[in-house]
């Protein structure tokens, strides 16, 4: 999975993007842990009435050289 994140980051950087944003259902702790481990930070949360738990939004700021 780490290679997928690397490819996504490289692609985003090559297109001039300044950040990558993802979301995860908070009842999925493995995904949340993976996002945090790869440098993403929580920037928000939303609760849908049809879900028991909220979703968290993650963002990773890309540094261009």
C-alpha cells in the first residue's frame, strides 16, 4: 500500500498540486492509522445521518522543490 501512496504523491506533484486530501470512516481504524503513518493530518470531520460514526478528512501538504 505504501507504494500506492508514493505513486499518488508523485503524480500529484507532477501535476503541480499543493496537497492531497483523503477521507476515512472512523469505524475503520486501520485506514486512519495508515493515513497518519504516511504523513496525513486530520483537517475535518462530517457526520452523515445514515452512518453510525463520522468520517474524518485528512490532508498532506506537498512541498515542491
